[in-house]
C-alpha cells in the first residue's frame, strides 16, 4: 500500500512543521479522508513527534550546578560572593527569582507561624502569647533586631536595623532606630531578605 | 532575557564566577537533556553536561557574541557528545551517505544496531524505546532531530550549531525522521 501522489508526503512534512497554510492543511485533510496510507503516515509522524517532545521533561539531576561550580578553577568564593551581591543588585534579583522558584521557599513562607526573635541584646522583652516583642522605654538594644511572625513595639532605642517579617512595627514617640527599619509582608520581600541574609551571614 | 544573559556573560568574562552560576542554572536542563538524548546514559550525560559548562567557563573569552550564548553552549555540548560517541564506536563511519529519500540504508542500519543492554532492561516505556532508536541513529541525523524536535530550535540556529547550511539541516531532519518513524511504528505495533 502506498500513495500515488508524492506531493502529499511533502505536504505532510509541511503541516507537521507548522509551515502549511490554511488551504494546504485543508487540502491534506481532504486527501486523508480517503487515503489510508497518508492518514496512517500522518498519525505515525504526529505520534513520533509528540514522543520526541516528551523528552523535554528530562531535567538535570539534583546538585548539578554545585558540581559544575566545584569543577571550576575558583578562589576566595565567599568574599567575592558578597561583593557581587552588593555590586550587582540586578543579578541578585535574578538569583532571587531562582530562590522564589523553589517550592520550599513558598512552603516555608506559608507554614512558619512561630514567633522568632533574633537579637544580641538582653533588653528585649518577648511576649510569645500575644506575638509581641517590646523594646522597653529607656533601654538601648545594640545590634540588629529581627522578628518573624510577630509585632514589634519600640519604646526605647535600637542601635542597628529592625526587620519585622509578617508583623507590624510600632514606634512609640520616644522610640528610635538608628539603622534601617522595615516590615516584610510579601513573599517576594521575604525571599529577598533571606537571600541577602544568607550571603551576608556566610561572610561573617 | 537575552540582555540578561549577555550581562551575565560579561560578568563572567571579568572574572566573576558567581555570575556563571546563573548561566548554569539557566541552561543546565537543556544541555543535560541534549547530552542524555545524544548518549542515552544518564551518568555519561551528566558528566558530558558538566564538562560542557566547565569548557564554556574556561573558554568564555572565546565567546564573541557572534551566536546566541545558548547556540554556543549547544555547539560545545554536541561536539563533546560526538567525540565521546566516536571513541566508543571507532569503526562507525560518519560519512556514510544514506541514499534515497526512502531511507532504506539508514533503516537497515537502525534495525541491526545493537541494543543498549543497560537501558533496555531498566526502561520499558515507549518514549524510552524511542530514545533507544534515537541513539541508534547516525549522530548527524540524531543531532538535527534532537535540536529540532526536543529543543525546538529554528533551522537557522541548528545550522549554526552544526556548522551546516539550512538546506542540509532540513535534509537531515527529514531523513532522520523517516528512519525513526519506521522503527517507531514497529515498536508501537509489536505491543
Ligand atoms: Zn495519499
């Protein structure tokens, strides 16, 4: 069994490569409605190409990037990493994108509800039951204060940065923060913050 | 995206290897996939894909932007894969032409080629069988078929990667496809 008209073979190729016009597609369909050979050929080719496209699901194995990086002739990674981060906010935004792409980041953002407080100071008052952290009046907290899943009330002074993740920051009139102060409500900001934190703490 | 890739490349050229990490992240799946389809073995594919990136890193100053960065990477990868395949099959004649549009000679080559025992036992799925058939294709057809249908590249891009004029690329895709179709039909019908 074969088709007497050679032309349909090249027409089938054209259709499969999405190069055929509407008219040509119509012409082929008409022909295939009474030519078993071409219809079978077309079906087999379509199935074959679909199978080939299936191959797109193959992805590089876990740890691939790390392995490549470890094979490169490198030196002084950490110092460079930090400089790179500071110098290239745009590229860091791209890294942020990769961080965000990982499902674990989103899961962590959605799951974590525990109040967590990061500080070097003993003057910070933590009230877990009401998810509240207080910098009492007259006290000075030296260093950064990072609070996750809770509110912060600043009545005294913080000589450093204040970061509130998934919480509000209230400043009393006497309250003072010498460094940066910010609230993080969005997963994007949060991932950004985590990323920055990761780079910087790695250097210390 | 292209602008972003360009900026990463120029950072790497200035000695910033962290920017290279971004490039690896961007292209690792494509390159690994191509290597896997070329050599048909995951371990070897991983090794070849990693080697591709290591070469790209060490030769980054030779990349002059004449091609897209991805095209340049694909070139490195296909060359490495072909080198590896040639070492494995020293008697395989690359220049053997396949006469006739019906692909008869190619077909008989495909049909008599040795199956890969390791893969044949482990993987039974249809697309894995197809993978087997891809592996048996002479590499010039294989490369063209993979770049076209798996990586979805244009004929012009494939031409740049393979250093071939577009009409030749077209012929190779056509013949490779015909040969694959025949074995693929046998596979599906024998079930
Ligand atoms: Zn017909």
